[in-house]
C-alpha cells in the first residue's frame, strides 16, 4: 500500500481553519514537506489549493517527483464538483474526496434528509465524474451516519465510492470496524486517524457527539484498532490501494505558537513512522 498525507494534517501550519499562525504556510510548503517525509502521495484539502492558479504547478510537481495526487471538494452537486473534477483530471488524480456538510448532532432525521438530497445530486454527478475518469469519494465527515452512507451507495456506479475516515466514525459513536465491514468494497480512499478520549486535552476542542466525542492524535497514541483496519483494507482492496493519513492535531490554545506548530509537525512525523513500521504501509 502506498502512503499519502492529507494536507489537513498541517491545518495549524496552513492557517485556513481555526488557527492562523503569524506566517501561514502554503501548498508548495506542504508538498515539499511531504516529499521530504518520503510519502508517495498528496491528498489536498479544498481550502489548501487555489484551483484557478495552482493546478498546473501541482501537476508538474507531482510528475517531477513521482507523487500521486488525491484532491478534495465540498458538496455533492454537479455544480459544486465540476471544477474540482476537472482539476483532478488535470493533475492525474483518480479520486476526488468530498463531503456533504452539517453535523450528526442535528439528529437522524436531519442526516437522513441530507443524505437523500446528496443521493439525488450524486446520481447526476457520477455522470460528470465518469467523463473525467475520476471517482467521487464521499467522506463520513461527522455529518451523516453509516446508515445514511449505505442509502447513498445504492447509486450503483464505479465512479462513486467512500472516503473512509476511521476517527470520524468513532466520534459519532459508530464502530470503525463495523463500518468498514459494511463499506469496504466501496472504499476509494481513506483518512486514517487515531482517536483518544475527549478529556485528554482540556485546552483543545474535541470532535463528535456528546458522550462519544474524541480528540484526534498521532497514530498509535489513541485507542482505535488501526492494525485491524489496515489488514481489512488490504483484504478488500489489495496492496495497490493508496492509504492516506489525516493527522488532526488538537488546537491547544494554551500553547505558544512555536510549541503548537512543533507539536503538529512531530505528530505527523511520528504517525508516518508508525504507519511504516507498525502498519506496514510503504
């Protein structure tokens, strides 16, 4: 299995979400950092790339250094996915990861309604995906439950799959292994995460639902069955499947900026090492 690193793993450095450092980093810094870590692929959050001016640079960088690319998007309609799908084709990406949005905290009626709308939209979007030769990978983004994903996957198309996020299932009270058993043949890409109890970092916000919320952490430092997850992905998808890590370091607001950024970089480096030495991902 080839190892990739989601750009969200450096969300504190890149400064496009909850925290903005004094000197935010950019797409080129992320790509070069990944290359120095020796990973095989780049998996890019939609907030971390400007599709109007960085796609050609990314395509050339990936070609020059022999890296594969997975792009990200937001939304499920053809209108939302048209530009990202075109960009994915231009950079040679086989997968476009996207999500619906919202929160499982709104309840199952709300998630079911969201899923129904997404199913209607994706039924149209898969035609566009096929034209570009790119698989749409819908993530469990703590916005819908497993049962909602299964409803959406009644769209029988090889151009619709899942971005399997181990940590997000745990955060909404669902078993990552049970979810994988239900979805594994439709997994198109991954966000492999580890998770620890929400109280572990009192100075950082947690993720998920009341009673099941978690902090995300470096691989091997939480309580998710990562080795079993990877073994089952291998069984389902084979050794050729890329495996992307998403290391979401908690935003600990009591830490000085330099310490916070150093901690994020250390978490990523430890996770890459764990993926190689323990999980057997090259």
